């Protein structure tokens, strides 16, 4: 169907070219016009005669008098240029559409890996509280329900209000404090105004979760620092934890996925610096938020 339409339009343009380019319908030929044009003398009044016709035995000079082959060739060439240009625009648009769908698929895949990872860790924490018959178990369940409600309702959004993301982090850290008690010193502070600002959901939590996952050991003094500073269009996240000998496996799936999401969602709009020393693990992240 596509090639049939292309052929029909080509024949149509060739017919139009034949009609418009016929010498008797040359709209730009003013040699026989009796009056003046724009206050100028009659064109071709003898001072600028038209080129002489070719000799009967000489070949027709190219460009002075059109002939069907030349006429059709020019029309076909212009038409093909238009067709190729339209194809290039269509292919370019298709490639951009495919790239957007690819980014969406990658983000959905990364989120699908992050969410169960976080859920399993938190359920294990509440399970530990239940085994000890801690009175804080009920509060932990409520906090977990708020966290999961946020994940279920907002994680698939491209952006979310920054205030909701900060509230999500507040609930997460409160839940961790409830689980860990006095075994860890948590220095958590948020400064700046969140009003009117948005951010990609779940883009910060993996760095904070990583500190609690690998920076806490009941047999050692654990220290975790989380600072969030919001300055105009920039959000600065600082997370540090004292390294401990954790018994958890070092898979790093959540952290790796978050780094990949940052590259996809905030290309050239974020700066991430990770310091991994013998004693501390420090994350400095700056994100340009809208």
C-alpha cells in the first residue's frame, strides 16, 4: 500500500509538471506582455533579446528549452528527495520513540528489583521485633504500611512532590530506629524548603538503606549520618556509615540499580561521589530538581 501510494503521487506530480511547464502555460514568460512591468520598459524590447534557437542540426542546449525527459527527470528527482526526507524524519521520530520506551522499560525493571529487596529487609526487621515481643511492633507495622502505600501508589510516577519523598525517608528512618534501638547512633537532618519541588520517586532511599544494611552490627558501635539539604534547584544528599563486619551478603543490587536510574533519569543533572575507605563509606549526591 505504501509503495502504491508513492507511485500514484509520483505520477500525479509528473502530470502536474507537464501541465504547468507547457510553453503555452509559462506564467513567468513576459516577452509578449504589451505593457510595463513595475514601471520598467517592456521586457525583451530589443536590448535584451532572447537566446537564439539552436541550429537544426545542432543538439538542443540544456536548460533553455525544456523537454519531457529533462522535465520529468527534474520532477522525479525533487519528488524522491521529498520522499527520502520524509522517511528520514519518520525514522528519526521512531528511533526517539523506541529510545523513550527503552528508558521506561529499564526504569520499570530497576524499580521491580528495588521494591521487593526493600520489602524483604523491612519484613525481617519487623519479624525480629515480633520475636522479642517488643511493644513497638505495632508502630513498625503502621510505618511499614505507610511505606508500602507510597511504593504502590507513587513509585510508577515519573516525578513526585519532594515533600512526599522526604516523608517516605522519615518513615523509613523511624522504622529503622524502632528496630535497632540503641545499637546505632543516627544523625538525621533535613534543611531547606520542599514547597513546589518534585523529584523522581525512590531515587534517594537506596543510599540510605545501604548505610543501614552494611553499617549496623549489634556487637559494635554503629554510626550513621544522613543529611539532606535543599537549596533552590539543587538537592544535596550526604550519607555516611562506619564500616562494620556485617553478616549480610554484599549483593549491592539496590545501590547499583539506583546509580543506573540516576544515569537514565538525570543525565548531566547529577553528581555522585562515593568514598569507600577502610573505616567509612560516604556518599555525596547532588541532583538538580525541578
